[in-house]
C-alpha cells in the first residue's frame, strides 16, 4: 500500500489541529507523528484505531478505502 494515501495530514488540517495536538492525543512525540504523516514509518493498527476514534471516523476513511467520513457502528465484540 502507498503510505502517502493515508489521510492523516488532510484530516488534521480539516480539524485545525497541529501535529503536536494529535501526537499528544496518541501519547507519542510530534516527530513520530510527523513520520506517520509523511509515510516514513508504518502506523500501527492500534494507533489507527485511536485516530479513528479521535476524529470520529473509520480506519477505512483514514487509509483511503472509503470517502465516507461517518464512522461505522461499534461492534458489541469490543
């Protein structure tokens, strides 16, 4: 998968947030988050899950598998 299709920068800017803000929400340093946005480092599924919750969207939206921003219904299995 092309790492640059991940919409991390787009959705962060749409929410008027700085990289530091999102990094703080994930419990990581800004530099690490910057590497995720630039596609230098793969982001873990756990971090994608946190970001989807943070932005109230789906992982599929974040990675470009759908253009629908609305999150999926939560599973009862969680």
